[in-house]
C-alpha cells in the first residue's frame, strides 16, 4: 500500500469525528483590562507596554507578566527556536482573537478548544503576587469576565477555564458560583498552594471549593507549572532560571544545567516540566479526597501519558509494601488505580508510542488530546493528520472516544448532529 493510500485511510477514520483540543492557551489581548473598567480604575489594572522591542504587562509602571508562550507569528507561521514572539504586534491574532482562533482551528480540523491562561500564568499565583487584595480581586474578576465573553462570542467552541481567588475561600466559592451560573465548565488550579502560604489541597480549608466542583459537575484542572509562583514562572520564561536556596543558604540544584545555552535550557526545562503533575496525581490518588467528594473530576493538562502506566503500577506496589499501620490502611475505600480511573483524565499530543501502545492500559475513558496552541510544543499546522497517524492501529470506537467523546462528556459539550 502506498504512503498516499495509508494517509487517506487514516484521514477517513476521523472523517466524522469532532476533535476536542483539551489544552490550548488564550493569549491576553492588549485591551483586556482597559476596555472593561471605568477611568477611576485605570491606575489599578495591568497595561500592555512595549519597551525596547519587548512587550509585557505592567502594573504600577513595573513589569508584572510576560505576554506568555507564543510561537505563532503573523501569517500565521510557527517560529522554531523561541517561545516568545516579540513584540506583541508580531504575534498572529489567532492567539487572542476569537474570530481568528476559530478560523485557525477550522483549518486545523479542530472543533473545540479548552483554553488556559497564557501570560498571567496557568492558575492564580501571578495574581496572588499583587499585594493590594482589592486590586487583586478586581483584576481577577475582570479577567474571568473576559473569559466568559470569549466563550459566548465563540458560540461555545472556545471554553476558557476560570481562575480562582485561592487566598479567600468564601470569595472562591462566590466567584466560581458566579461563573458557573454563566456557563463556565471548569477552573484551573494551583497544584501547590502551600508555595504561597496556603494549606495543602486536602486540608478542610478547601472543602467548600471541592464540594462546589463535585456538586456542580465543573472540572478541576491542573495544568503543568500551575503551582509556580510568579517569580518562578517569569524566571522559566526568561531562559535564565533564578537561583534558589535553602533557609541555611545552601543552593538548591536547579533542574537545568548552567552550561547549556538559552535554547537548550528551555528544552531541558520543558521536558522535565511534563512530569511535574506526577506529584498532584499521586497525592490525590493516595488521599481520601475522592471518598469525601465522590463526583469530583480532575484533569492533568499538558503532562503526557507515557509515564502513566508506570505511576499507576508504582502507587499500587508502594501502597502494599509501605502502608501497614491500620489507621493508614483504612484511610481509603478504594485502590489508587481505581481512584485514577474513576476520577482522573490525562492528555497527550506529540507522543507516538503512548498513543499506539498505552491508551488501553491507562483506560480508554481517561485519555484526552491537546494541541497546546500557540505554545512552542504545539501541533501546528497538522494536528488532525498527526492524531490519525498515531492512532491508526486503534479501533474507530477508541479513536472517537479519545478524540471527542471523553471531552464532550466531561465538559458537557453539545456536539453538532452532523
């Protein structure tokens, strides 16, 4: 059979599948805050400025955030070897414009996208770094309003995940409720709130939030890197990681070696960052949180799937080998792997081996796909062809479930009838 015939067969297998991209990013447009507040608040919001050819978000005349990962330049065309197209005017409007994004995903053969923040970080830690709490809350709520505007303007094909004010649990519940009532399908959370002085996620402090997630059916999303503090995220993006130290002053080895050049440092850091969600998955599956909130659904975004079978096996093995105390044995009703398959979702994009060999081992109902547009690792410009190729050995039923049905059910999307 010729290569052309194989390609045609692969494409035909997805002919009537509505691919749902479960992790892409929405770059913050230049007028995000300025167009949504009155003149009395103009000195309390981030504004976009370009200084010496480099665009960033400034708050009180100080650089607060970058414009985020953007590798799709005007054209649109993907630029290799960088993660920050600069200045902002060089970025293709599909990064932030609803109309342009819909046009691009139509060309790519993607029906809908679950969207995460970009420049402001992948949860609310950038916002927490704002000292004035009233100002912080204003900026967060205006941002969430922008997300809802995006969802409505897209006709429900672009679904941003809201950010929550972790620092105030009463406000978290109010803000989540406000957005759920408007149709928001999920929220992106920090996986390490203790990094900003808050309790761990299993602490009763978070119970009202978990209860609202469970009872409303909205999705709790943990994107890789979402637990980073503002300074950590900006350091990673700069390609020159800040040096960390223990309380006694001794240096902490950073994941990236200093001897590497900037591009290699970014590549090494990115490759390791995929594994950062192992921590949240193992801790959740080893806790009693799913017994307390049995309807809770958790997504691990941009973490890949190749490592998942090993972690499931490791949790089961270590539980039996290490946990013998009756009080600890009785902490959970089910096994860790059972909690994973009932409550958790993982996703892949560039992987070939994982898609071909591991989906059934992980659980056909637990796997989603993504493109990561417009980040450096994004599948562009041929995600549909890529998925058709790497899933060609799987049955049409499994392909449809992973590419479409799992996400449609999880995020409550109404698919077109044709």
